[in-house]
C-alpha cells in the first residue's frame, strides 16, 4: 500500500472525507482539521468498494493504518 491515500467523500449523505495514512502523513492532515476516526466507520463508509473488501480480508493491513475523517457538511461543495 502507498504511504497515504485518500478517498472521495464516501457519499453525499455522510458528508465526510476519509483518509487513511501511514507514518508522518497523519500529522500533515490533522493541521487541516482531520480528526481520528475508527476503522469500522471507514469500512462502513466504503461498503461495497474494492478497498473495503480488501481491508476486511487483510486485518493486518487495516491495523497499520491511521484513519482520519473530515466533516465537510458546511463546505457547500457537495455534489448530489
């Protein structure tokens, strides 16, 4: 897996952007308001995607990641 990767907002209903990272990338994203989130919340937001199924089948990979979330409900950029 890459050092960090980003998902698009999981859905327009959740109004959150999710990021999972390894290493020092977490510090960078927290400067912009991202807060820790649970891996279960991320897996629910990505339900049905290849990435969610990949991580469910490989709990060791999921355990290495630091999950962050950003509430974007007030940004006015949500496309429906």
